[in-house]
């Protein structure tokens, strides 16, 4: 008799909806653990595909520099006219990596015939390569052939 009275007292103070809430919480926690295990498997699979993609990308790197394209998918080669249209410069911007190597490649492949030492230089402040003269189209074609 005492046991029945205690259970009836407990049932009076704890509503049925609360007991359902407790039971539903325990089942959702187990589902969360199951989801997290699935997420872990998916994340590990994603990491494996990312590492394989990175390995493929590292295989194809041929140069110690990279010329990134602009927002409009154009090569960042600009012709700059200064000093009252008496000084014309071609400027390559958005260079990542070794800009000196890019300068040497341009000098050796495009301007091998030139005797002038100061024809091509590197601005180390903003990592730009500057070429004397109007050579924008030639440099853009050369960069496109290189795969940039």
C-alpha cells in the first residue's frame, strides 16, 4: 500500500508530458551521437579527397611563381603611360611566389635579344614586374601559353 501511495504522489507532482520530454531527450541524444559519427565519417572522406586533390595540384606546379587572374578572369598585365606620354611601362601584378624568377624567365624567353640591363625590373614593395615599353599583348600571350 505504501508503494502505491508513493507512486501516486510522484505521478501527481511530475506531469506525463515531462516524462515524455525526458524520454524524448534521451532518444535525441543517441541520434545526435549517431549523426556525429556519420559526420566524422563524411569529414574523413572529405579530407581524403582534399588531400588527393592537393597532391594532384602539387604534381602540376612547374614554376616557383604564380600569376593570379583578376575578378573578370583577365591576366593582370597593364600598360602604364607616364611623364606626359614619354615613358611607357608594362606592369605585371598579382604575382605570388618568386617574382625574380618570373623576371628572369621573361628576360630569357621574350627579351633575349635585348642588350639593355634595365629593361625588366622587379618592384619588391608590391611584388610587380615592370618592363620598359608597350609589351602588354606579347606578355599576355606568353603567360597564357605558360598556363596562367
